[in-house]
């Protein structure tokens, strides 16, 4: 186990390094210069542009810039946002404080929905319930996340808050009212997120349940006298959950797209809205920082998924 | 040494003459058993026909104001009017063309690159395989939408850029699936026989391996189509589409940007959203049906879920586990998600 862990951590670190380098290259091959936007102030001159380039080290060669970049990253410096004149790292931490609870709650909802509907569809395979549930899952999964968000906004206007993370007029009300206010605002975005992504969990769980039902040990469990429900709970479900957990953990990284769109629809002040604003304002350091953050999140999630599968299923030990 | 008889059974004949017609009959029978795949194919064909010349199907002219801004749905305008008084249904049909062009081209590029990489890795093996698979792993790890957004923001949001970005990100799942199948095909006896007759590697790949890959490539293309549409609509929603070219994603963005929500004009985004949903579902159904047909495990006996009696898995199931599909995955999407 220790040897496997070392190998996997090593592989992950190499991937992290490749991602960091890609991030650097991506923002260096863009047309124009990083300072062409800053230097567009009234009364600027070529001298000003040169001065800014020198200050940010952009007049050095690319390999020197790369070395500087790595050094700064090691100190946690992701650059300074053009639009907010503040360190990108600090802004991203604030944004994450909003994104993580919303996405976390939505993800749990999606897992729950997927579990319930997957078991239901497999248990009643071939009946109307199965086709209805499966097609509903596919339909929700096939709907674009922003479409679901807009639909839910239309349905719940007036009933639930549909924009922002809190009521600005309720800022000083006290601890529990503030928590309740935040929770109310988080309800719709998390619900949208859960609805947008649960479909794949339903289908994967249904498929793996049906496959487990075809295994020999299930037949044995039944033949040795277990009641159907006991066989389902003790023998079928735990084994069927393995590919389900695998897919769930792997897909964590690619849930980014849905989260980003939903945040824009609900004006949720998280990483997605930050990316949207950075794009609109051409705030390249912010874009670079967010891209790095999201890609590293995917790498970490894949690593976590690998470890989870190893722990849950010793048969994958090679 | 594998018994030649066993190999002869498992090596499918290339489609030609009676063998080809038998395959066609089997494919049609499989379609009848799987109504979802049939519906999916019909929907995709309908979208393709509309995309060729939308003006034949549009009830009103493009860009023609036929009523008040955000007029409600009525009998003559089943999906209402948008922010400029245009008929939403006509706009949606018009948008089919640009959406289809972007999605199909991106899917073709993705499948093309994926097939090339997969065949090279699976057939050559050795260090070529190692290098290509490492490359695939690194590209796979990059989330599609953020990179697409960054690339569009950096390099401009033109049509070509859009197609390139989506195509260059979606090839990885195809590459992996193709590599797996090519590796299993390469070790088949018929390849060794043809090689011993003096066939070059290129001839083996083109004449013997590629036809076997065709169903898998079609399945991957269908799924990549859905993810391409998701990603394109997500990019449009970020303001990174081309506003002068109507696509379904642009229409949803217009609805959001141009205060349809404030006015309560839900119809402004329902039509394009439903269109994307239908195409994505059809792509998924078709891709899944092909994967099911290729997957021999469906013929394993299942225990009937409630009674736990042994029962055959009847026909094609609603859907097996998506083999590395995205979200969208898109979308999700793109996924899917992926």
C-alpha cells in the first residue's frame, strides 16, 4: 500500500507540475502583452509601458519569467488582479468560501437523488417506473445547467431569493438570522446544481446494480436462503456502489462547468462569477488564477477518487 | 496457440454482399427493440434536415418583427416573441444551422484526433503508447469549460476558434476507447495472418482495423456532439459567442442579458433550451444503443430484481454505465462533464 501511495502521489505531483506549466504558457502566448491594457491610461507613453514591463519582470526572457513564476507560486502569490488591485489569491479564497458550500450541498443532493432513483429504477426494471425515472434522469442531465437555472428562477421568483448570497438589508441581524438568510439564498443554486448532475449517477448506479445482480455471488446469496431484501442490502448494493463511487469521485472535477454557469445565473459571488467578471473585464491575472485553481481541483479529485477506490475495493490492488 | 476455429468465429467479416445485408438486418432489428435509439436517430435526422436550410421550415422571416417585445405565446406564435419582437420558434429553427455546424465540426475533429491517437497508441504500443497515453492523461485532467473560456477570452471568440477549442479538448475519451479496442484487435489471429501475407501496417490499419472501429467512432461522435453543444452554449452564456450569428446558446444568453427574467418572459429561453435537451438526449440514446450493441455482457443472465429468480436480460436495457462519457459535461458539461 505504501509503495502504491508513493507512486500515485508522485504521478499526481508530475501532473500538477504540467498543469502549472500549461497555465504559464497559455497566458504567455496570447496576442498582445499583459501590460497593454494597463498602459492604456491617458498621458501614457512608451516609457511608461517599459517601466511597467520592468516592474513586472516582463522584459526578461521566457525561461527567466518561468522561473520567477514558479518561485512566486511557491510563495502562494498568484498575481494581482487588474480590476480589483488586490492579490488574486485573497480574492479566490473569498470566492471559494461561497462556492464550496453551494457546490457541496448541491453535490450531496445529487448523490442522494442519484442513489434513490438508481435503486428505484433497477428494482423496478422493465416497468413504467423504470422508464419514467431513467428518462427523467436523462432529461435533467441533458438540459443545459443555465437553462435549468433560468427555469427555476422563473418558477420560484417571489417565493425564494433568486440572486446574490445574502440580503444586504439583513446584514446586522444576528448569527442565526444571518445563517438562515444565507441558507435561503443557497437553496435555489444548490437545488439547480443537484438537478443538473444527478442524472449520470442514476444511470451508473442502475447499470451497476443490474450487473451485480448478474454475478454468481448474488445467485449464491439467494440460493443460500437470503430473503430478497436482505440479499439486496447486504450483497448487491455494497458491490454495486463501487463503480458508483468511482464515477462520482472522478466526475467531481468536471462538475466545474455546471457550477460556473449556475453561479452566473444566480449571481452567486463564487468562483464562477469571479471568472465571468474576469472575462468581461479582461482581468488576466484573475483568469489565470481561477484556471489554475479549477484544474488543480480536478487533479486532486482524481487523486482522491483513485485512493477511495483502492480503499473501498482491495481487488484493484495490482 | 489459439485454435484457428475459435478465432474464425470471433473475427467478424468485413461488410460486403450477403454478410453486409445480414448486418443491416441485425441493426434494424436492434433498432426496433430499442425505441429510444430509433427516436434519437429520427430527431437527429430532423435537426440535420432543418440545419441544411432552416428558411424552408421557418414560419416567419429571420429578423422580422411580428409583434411587441416579449409578446406572450399564442396560437400563431407557439413560443412567443423575443426581445426584438421576432418569433422565437423561427429564431430557434434559424439557430439550428449555426449550432449544428459548430457541433458537428467540433465532434468530427474530436473523433478524428481521438481515433488517430488511439490507433497509433494501440497499434504501435511500446513507447509511442506510453507517450500518447501520458499526453491523453494530461489533457483529460483539464476541465473543458474553464479552458474554453480562457482560450476564447485570450484568442477571440470567432467561429474557427470555437470549433478548434472544443475539438481539441474532447478527443481524449475517444482516444482511450479506440486504443482499448485496437489493442484487442491487434492481437487477433487475422491480423497476424494478413501481416504474414505481406500487408503493410498502413494497409492493416485502414482496411482491417478501421472498419471494426466504425460503430465505436459513431457512438463517440454522438456523445461528443452533445458535449460540443453544451460547451458552445456555455461559452455563449459567458458572452463569448458571436452575437451576430444566432445559435441556441446565444438565444439563451440573450434571454438572460436582455431582462427576459425581469419581464417574466420564460418563453424566450424555453425553445432553445428544449432544443438543446432534445439533441443531447438523442445523441446520448444513439451513442448508448451502439455501445450496448458492442457490449457482450448484456446477454448475461440477470437475477430479476424483486423476485431474484433467474431471468434473461430482455433486449437492450435503458442504458448501461456511460463508458467514460462526459457531462457535459457537457456538458456538463459538458458534460458530459468528463
